[in-house]
C-alpha cells in the first residue's frame, strides 16, 4: 500500500513540477517588469503549492483574513513542508538562505519561484539583502521569513534573529506573526520535521508514506512597526509565535487550538 501511495503522489507531484517549470520559464522570458514578474511568480507558486497539498493529503486549518494590505510575515520553521502550506493559503514571496539556493533540486525551485536569498553566515551583504526585502514589500508583495534561521525538530521556537526585521521598518509596513503547528503524534515527528543532518530525498519519501497530515496556521494581530527597533520588534514577534506554539502531542493526548485571533477555517484537500 505504501508503494502505491508513494507512486500516486510522486506522479501527481512531477506533473505539477513540469507545469511549474514550464509556466515559470514563460513568465521569466515574457514578463520584463520586475514587480509584475514577482507577483505572477508568487501566484503561480501558490497555485502549485495548493495542488501539492491536495496530492499529499494535507489538511490546513487557519484563521487568515483577507487584509487589504501586505505584510512581512514571520513564522517558526519546522520543514520545507511549511513553504507548501503557507503558499497554499496566500501568494507570498519567501526569503531563504544562500545554502538553499545551492541545494540540488530545491535550489532550482527557489530561484525560479522568485525567492529572495540571504547569506546567514556573513553580514557583508546584509544592507543589500534588507533593501531587496524592503523593495518587495513596497511592491505590495507579502514576504515571509523564518527568523529562527533554520528548521527545527518542533520541541520549541528558537530565538529570532533580528537583522531582517529592519526591512519592514524601512518599508513602513506592518508585521504579521504566524505560527505553524503540525497536529500529529510525536512518534511521527521525523516524517514531518526536517532538521539536523536529514537528507531531503529520504525525508521526502517518508513524508509521502503518510496517509494524511493535519496542519494549523495561527495568524496573530498585525503589529505596527513605526517607532520600534529591530530588537523590540523581533522580541515581540518571538513572544507571540512562541506563546501560540504547541508541540507534537503524545499518543492519546488531545490537541488544542492555539489561534487567538479568530475561528479556524479548514482547507480540505
């Protein structure tokens, strides 16, 4: 049964990949304006991620509201699956590391998706990276960063790194804290969380074996950014995300909703 499930999901996934590569190539070739190209790519990514979540049997519960503005979204980070989930809910431009850009297979998708890249190990180009994120925000793009700087095993939320918060202050936009929670037994954690020295392909195959995955996205109230320092903003965002986070539960334990800003809306795929 696992082999059939994997084969079915892989077939659907590769069809979406082919569609994405073809469509993204056309957009990159035909759309000259940078702002328009980034907007179209983020919408394409959202569509493809929605399709992937459907194929992978991911059920998303969220309290997203259709705000008339865009935000810098900050979230805890557990896996590459986070990207599929967030993009499935709304078009968003992701900020990721140079290391991811150089990663086989994933790097190609990041580049073609219009991701913004940062060098986490060096501050040499930090000002330029902040300016690029600010520019995307000023273009009314939703930009999402994972300020922990790495994906984790879900035992908690690491301290947020401060520098990239300057981008939302410079752009004079609001900050939207978000918390992602996988509502699963802790015994199944390693089929979802991608951390440490796990290889992508072995983890991806284990993920494909899953019958269904339940995910909760809790969006908090947007935060104003004027008259705040990067330290104040990052600490407040971390406090909110950490307060809303609930780890993996033990067998027999019931889950509880952590969303404090409205009722949760399920997306059934």
